[in-house]
């Protein structure tokens, strides 16, 4: 299993601390800080990588180490430095552990996992050299069908490592398969990237070997990738797959998640501030703005729509993806994709809030939040769902029931474009609620929203067919 180690330090690890701290008593030939890449790779004398070291990241958002590692970091701001040992090489794991422990000692901090803090013995680094890395240190196995990443950490997050691996696999038209031990969870930011074939979340399991953490399908390594096995009674007409026993062992906790997916479309002009729609609905539903954002996890920057806007402008016409998080006392996470299209600048947002058994989701605030987006932020459409799922938003390798629709909102411009006043006469038990000016309203369509009753999706499907004129 690949070994990731992380140093969480009060002071910025200097290049000298990163390498000299690793090599107390080691040979000088290892120290090489001439590379300008974001990753430094330690290689043996044959050029084979042993450990890849990511550039230190300044984290200015509280709660990220707790959320992703279960670790207690120094007070914010602090520095997050990751090292990744090559799979199956014991010397590489010892080298990575020593690196993190020494860096934590030199820069005043701690190492994760906790056992890394005890890895202060001198490691034999003879014939080891340091070079800038231009490859993909996160990819452990590469075939003509998939790139496989092995992760051994409590939460698989969309780290810079994994983000690079995902982009590399997509560019090569390969799937991405992430292999984890039992007990690992996914960040919601990772789930969507693993939901399309042949990408998968592959969970090791004592009883069934491997299974898909999102669907429960029992998997085997075959034809260069992890793929479902056929049941003993499967036929050509019904090639069904067995579901892992562990996946079906789900417990009811009384926790809920409120999920809001929406799209806004803005004219591309100098006055545009991206992220303002997300902040508006976040404030309406929680009473506070987001805590932080970043282009990977951990989210390391304090919340700033202006910085997001500047980044999107720098990257245009290429799309921009970012993750947005809430404060530790109100678990919330959003992913935002910003794209330049012929219609203007589009923001596609998926936003999730977690609630415990004794907490009520702010359902009554949804019409106000929708009206705010429709009247001030050029809302195109919005779907709100409620589901029985964990308050901490982590995705477990267990069955979680699907969400049920609470409401659908159609933006004012889309309502105006509907022929025959179609948007006002929906085939639902409750009439739509106009939002905004009477002459140019958006429409809010209430739906049953009972997490125990999936019939709400039938109402939603009926509504979609009606709005499309089918």
C-alpha cells in the first residue's frame, strides 16, 4: 500500500529544511534544490523514484486537517507538506516517514500519520538523488485502459496529487481507479470524478476481495483494470453482478444532507464577480459566508470571490474548478466549475450541507434563497435534494439512499422563453411560486421531498417532460 506522509508545521519549510532535515547524517549528493517544479522526487541510483515531495502549501482555513486527516494541526495559518512513497518499497516508506518527522521537528509542527513522528532514525540514502519531477507521482499502475492510484489515508480528497492524476488520465482517455483499504471515505469533491466508467472507487474487502465503493459491485482485476464479476446465475440477457456484503451493511443514523445544484449564466464583462451567487445562498441558508476555497483539497485560502474571479480570468478560455468549504461547526462543501461559453460565463455549482439527528435543514429558507439567485445572480436553474447521509459529508463505502427532490427552480429568462405560458401550468399537486418581478418572474416548483419516498422523482420527471414540451 502506498504511504502518504504529511508534515503540518508552524513555519514555512525552506528548501534547505526540506532536504537537509531529511538527510541529517546523509550524503550531500542528495541535496538538489535547483529544480523549479512543484514536486521534488527522490530517486535511487538507477533513476527509479522512491519518494515524491510536494511544494509546501500555506493553509489559512480552519478545520481542513481535522476533516481530511483526523489530525490536530498548529493554529492557522500553517504549512502542509506532503510526501508520497513509491508503492511496495519498504525503503521508500521509511524515507518518507523520516522526511515528515524531521521536517516537523525543524519547522515546529507535527507529522501525520502519528507513527511518522517516531521515524527519526537516520535512513540510508546512499546513491539516492533529488530531481524535479515531471511525471505523475500519484499514479501507481498504468495500463492501456486505466490509471490506478493507491491511497492509504482516512479521506480520499481531491488533493493536488490526485487532481494531476485525474487530468493526466482524462487527457490520455483513460479511466481513473482509486484503490483504498476498508474504512476509508471519499470527499464529495472526488465522488463525481469516479462515477463514470471505467473510473471506480475500489475498496479492499476481506470477504469479497474488492468492490466498488459507490455501487457495491464485486470487482476483480481483469483485462488491465478492475471490473465487475458476473454472478454465478448470470446470463447473456441478464449479466448482473453480485453486491458486496460489506456495502450492504448500512446503519441508519438520523443524519441528513441538503444538496443544492444550480447554474448561473453571466455576461462576460469587467464588472462580473464570480462566486457571489454561491456566497449569497450560503449566507441565506447558514447565516455566514463560506470559510475558504482552493483549487484542490485542502482548501487553503480564505473565502474571496474576487480571487476566484481573477483566477478564472487568468485561465480563460480554459475552465476553472475549485472547492469551497464551510467552518468546522457547520459542515458544508461546494464544487464550482467556471466555463466560458457562447452564452457568457457559466458557473455550475454543487453545494452540500450536513445536519445531525437533532438539526433541521433550513427548508423554509429555500424559496428566499432561490429568489435571491434568480433576481440578483442570473440563475438559470436549480435543483434541491434532501437525503439520508452523513453530517460530515464524507462518502462511505456503504449504501446510502438516493436524495429526493425538494424543489426545482427555473430562471426568469428560461420562463420567458417558454411558449404558451407553459412554465406557469405545471402538472404537479402544488402550483409553482413566482419569484421576483411579476413581469419577469422565475418559477419555484415545490416537490414532496420525503427521504423515505422516492416517488418525488416521478413528479420531477413529469415536470421535466412538461417543461420540454414532451
